[in-house]
C-alpha cells in the first residue's frame, strides 16, 4: 500500500508541476490565489483517483508488474489509462461545476441529457498530461531499479570479499580430510566419469544434453565434456552448498568467485584465475546473496 501511495504521489507531483509551469487550458487567466487553489485541488483529486485505479488494477484485475520492461510497462499503463482518464475527467468536471456554478453536474448534464463535449475535451486534457507522467514514471522506475541492482551488486561484492578473507584464514592443516572428500559425476557412455573433490569444482556449463565441467585436479585446471544434463549434475552436487546455480546454463563454486559486475547484457561473475565470465540471471542474484549471508 505504501508503494502505491508513493507511486501515485510522485505521478501527481509531476501533474502539479506541469500545470503550474505551463498553465494550460485557461489556467493562466485565473487570478492569483484561485489559480493555486485550483491546481492543488485538481492535483489532490487526481491523486485520489489514481490510488483507487491502482488498487483496482493490482488487487482486482491482478495487473502486477512481475518483471519490469518497456512492453510490460506500456501494457500496464494502457490498462490503467482506460480506467483513469474517464474517472479523473468526470471528477474534475464535477469539481469545477460545483466550484464555479454550485452544481456538480453543471458541466456533465444539461436539460437532462449528458454533455459529451466537455467530457471529451477533459479526457483529451487528462490523457495528454498522463502521457507526460507515463514517460517520466518509466524513466523514474527504470532508474530506481538500476540503483537497487547496483546497491545489490555492491553488497554481494562486499560479501564475496569477506568470504575470500575467511577462506584464506581457514586452518588447512587437516589435509587428509580434504583428500577424502570426493564425488563422482557419471555421464552417458563408456568411461564418461569424473571423480573429483567437490571443493575443486570451478563451474559447470550446460550445452543442450552435454555439460562442460571445469575443475582442478593435480594442481591443473581441467575441462571435461560429458553427455549429461545440468539437472543431473546439480542433483549429484546437491549436498555441497557452495555450488550454486547462477544461470539456467551454469553452476558455479561460490568459493572461486572474485566479484560480480554489471554489463549491458546482464550481471557477470568473475572467477579467480580465469578470463571467462559467468552470467548470472536476475532471479539467481538474490540466491547468491542469501547464500553468502548465511556463511
């Protein structure tokens, strides 16, 4: 509810700014204080209507924006505009009729018949202002989303630095137990088997029904391709919580990750000692953060 109020308030402040700056549709011909009262009053009415429509859109029509994109934003905005433009137009005409002529229906009904011309003109005015608001809100939401993503990336990188520091300080005297830790990844075909210490796994990349496994063995970085699905490997490594799925086509050992960076194509994980950058889907960024916070 707070987000709805904040969003509607931000939109209506844009409306008030446009009305005060450009003073369209005869507002500039109204004397001093009455002009201010009119602008503020119409802004408050628009705010109330916007909140009502937003509540209907979200809780009745289920028009939630699960993922932010230009297409989703335009479609959602059009659906809201269909409800919002006539509602604001009617309430503003009722307000003006009551304020100027003492009759809320003065600009809506005449001689028992509906007056379409004032209503259509007001709809045109409201729609033109709404277009400005929609453009402003699109870039505002986009910038807020980008800021949240950057803040999240900074937080994850701080956690990664802390994890690397802890790993470097860990006691490594019990080497025997480390050597005893092993798992076997079995692919299809004769000899299609990898036996490794799961802590030495770096990443797994899925390629249709094949998977490239990158790991360290005998002090060397090796790449082995098996006929196996990523799901099967994930199930094999399920007991090792440092192996996390960061993308639909990648598993990564979080202990080898140096940092997370943002690119135009999305987020990328930089792996220690390798040029390869591993993509991270937005859905899995929070999973990685939660994993790091739990360690």
